[in-house]
């Protein structure tokens, strides 16, 4: 796939994006973007630059979800998470700026080492758990834990990348591209069904990743993403101890609990999984080492040198073995030839009388009816046998699809020719797909031998990712290989979110509930502008497009920070008669309190207020106090 604008990127080395980020070299490709090593010219630091592929850059709905998730993931700050610094666009080029990590992916390590030592795998998994626990505490789900998204630095530190961004890709139409193919090996059963995912989906994927680190293979593989997804749904995982008998049983128990198909039987959190791994690691005498793990400091060059030396010794040993085997083979071949010669010599007379039988050429029988084929063979002194019956879209019922003995081959009279007979086309009844997820519909049709195409449209009634309509409909008869087209809901039509600035939190929550939006994160900050309980800011920002089900973050005021209010003193001259009972109280940033209460004797009353508020003067008459004056400040 060639990206719009990418020709410009390649033809002008050193191009600046956003007048700040310089492209240096292409260092990799992922499911939705190419990755470049770059330089932040403003801060003079290396960065990784991801440029979206054309099919994503031209999809407005994807870009909206992508930017929202990238901004949410950018709030994550943890040593085991690759930081997201910025996102932007320049013409048709959409990009995100990430922390540049000097290292290699966990997939590289697995391909190199086949499988890792249990202690190594546990050390890596513990650090991934730390990253997931932090993200889950911020309501950010990864949804795409796989070895390609785990980076190991040269110091042995783990860095998890692409947090939350998989959600934007997951909401697009399912394809058989590199993204799905690479991720489906680690997808949870609920992801395979297209259902809602939460932190337990990440735990399942980490369990699959731990399985691969310990055994060198993923538990499920197949010819297509659909077949692999079906195995996640239907088949039991082979315990890793059966592939690696020396694997500690306690570690195997951890893996099998993490990959339970029933969500409620998995670990409840990444921290719980981490605790079990750490307990096992401590019992082995290993220390939990996050910064300088010696297990990952093995040099590629030193290992290569050892491998070359071992290869030379092995070649000499293999050469000796080959010579021994060659002598044995020569002796064995001679004995076989002698035996064959003796058998031919003593059996010649008997075989001669048996072999001298008239021969005929086998006729071409394909597409003949069974009756016609029987007559043709009988006329030549040959017989026939129905070997099997198969469905065929091209050969009529009870006609010959193929023959085991090719036409024109010479055979002895009396030979029986095996035939394959047509049952005609195989019809499949189209199932009812409405209200199924897109992946469920594809799996069902694939099982029946039918193909599926899809398009999308907004729906006020059907949730995103579910089938609205299908063509042809339920119970229609098709032949295998035919296509069923389905319309997939994109959810309710996007709308602009309003500004909540200055709103009370309860009012904002009510509005979000009415429009189907989800309050994800709620933070509190001091504010000199907004009183306590009012909303200061929001994400997404006012005016951005959102859909029902999208998350919203709010920041609520805790009021002015203590110690930052200005003090005001005012002299009050109550206009009442001497001896009149009065009461004066102040309402300000520190609350409500009485300044003076009693019989007024004509004196000046000094009143002090904090921040902003008012002084209230009351006189006592008719057995109760009545307000006679209010002075506001500042």
C-alpha cells in the first residue's frame, strides 16, 4: 500500500512534519502505519514517527476515533509504556509522535531463541503487567498485546507500545490485512466474537504471549484469521507442559488461568497475575530486576560466534556419520538386488503365463452419464466401480466427474475402473445474520462455504459492529462460494459534543447519559476562575464529533487553592437606632460566619472577607431578623 504523500517523504530526506519533526529513516511497518526514526528539532531529542496508511488516513470516522484514543493514551506515564508526545496532520499525511526506544521487539527475541527460559519469560511478563495495571487504572485498554508491540531495550527493560490505539482499528471493517493476521493469534474469545472488551481481554492476550515465550509457538494457528479465531472460541489450549515437559507446573498453572475462555475465571486484574508470577520467581531465587536484567544482555555477535563454532564441530561429526551410512546403504542395496534377481528367475514361468493378457486403451469417460460410461467400458471388456460421490457446480447429477485411471492408458481386459460421480451442485441455506457481530457473521458464512462482503451505514437502533441487513435474506439457497452481502452498523450518527465548562458535575452526567456517552475519567483541580463543583475542562473538546458509547473525560473544580485568596476589610455603619438588635454575617470563599450580633451602640463595625462574597446586615423585629442591607466585595 503506497501512502498519499509518502512519495514526498521518500523523495525529500529530512522533511519536517509540523515544522518540527524531521524524518530520518524508515525503521518498520505495522498494521496501520509505517514507522520512521526522526528528530524533534525543537527539543533536540530522537522520536519515532508513525505515518498512517492511506486507507486509514482517508477514513474520517477512523481518524476521529484514532485521535481520541491517541490523546487518551498520551495521558499515560509509566516506565514500561512508550510515551505518545504529539499527533498531527500535514496535507494528506496523518502522524503521531512517540518516544523512540533503542532496542528490538519481543518477536525478534522469540524468533532468535525459539523459546525463552521460564525466568526470562516471567521477568518480561511482570513488566508488561505493570504497564497494563497502570493503563487499566486510567481506563485505557490495550486490545492488541502481541510480541510485535513489546520492545526490549538494550538494558533489558520492557516497553509496551500502541496503547489504546487498537480500538480505533477494531471499529473499522474487518479485513484480512496484516493487522488482523498478526493480532488474531493473541485475540481473546470476546474479541473474536466482536464483543465488548475490557482489561480481562488484555490478560488473555498476555497469557497467550507468555505461552509463546515459554514454548516458542502460539497455541492456535491456521490457514486464515477466521480459522484461528474459531479455535480461540471452540478449542482447548494444549497445556504448555506437554510441549515443554520440564516447564515448572506452577508457571503452567499461571498461563492456563490467564487464558481461560470464560472471562470470570481469568485473573481479575493485571496486578493479580503479576503477584503470582512474582511469587513463583521469588521461590526460584531470582530477583525482580527492572532496570538491568542480565537475561536480556546477551550479545547477538557472541551468540553468533558460539553458533559458528558449534556448527564447525557438528559438520565434522556429521561427515563421519555420513560415511558410515553410505557404506551401510551400498551393502543393503546389493542384498536387495540379489533377492529380486532370484525371485524373477524362479517365478518367470509362472508369471509369464499370468502376464500375457490382452490389453485395451481406457476411454475418456468425463462428463458421460453413468449409464453411458458402463456401456462404453463393457464394450471393451472392462468393469467400473463408483469410488465416491461429490458435489459439482459444473457436472450434472449422475455424470462422471473424474476417473482414477487416465484415458488412453493401456490396461488388461477385466480391469475395474474407479469413477467419481456428481451429486450436482451443493446448495447452502443462508442463515439469519441480523444482530450478529460482523466477525460472527463472517465465521458462520465461512463454516457454510459462503463468502461475505460488507458495507457500513449509521443506525439509530443497532449497536456499532452488528449486522443491520443482509442480501440475500434468511433461507435463500446458494451454492458454495457464493457471496452474501451484509450492512454493518456504524452506530448512531456522530454529533458535536457541547461545552460543559461552568456546568455542575451532576448536570453534565445527566447530559452524557441522555446522549449515550460514557464518563471515563473524572479529575479534580483547584481553580481561581470556577467555583468548587463546576467543570473546568473536558475531553473531547467542545465541538468535536462523538458517537454514542464514546468516552468523555471531565476536570472538576475544587475551588480556589487554600492560601491564595485576597482579604478585604470594610467599615460598616449600620443605619439603625441605638440599642437596636442587629446581626452581621459574611459569605465568602471560607463559607458563612457571623461577624457581629447584639445591640448596636453607634460604633463603626470592621468586617473582613476572603476572596469574593458579601456582607449581610439584619435587624431584629417582630420576633425575627430581617435583611436591611447587602454589601458585595471585592
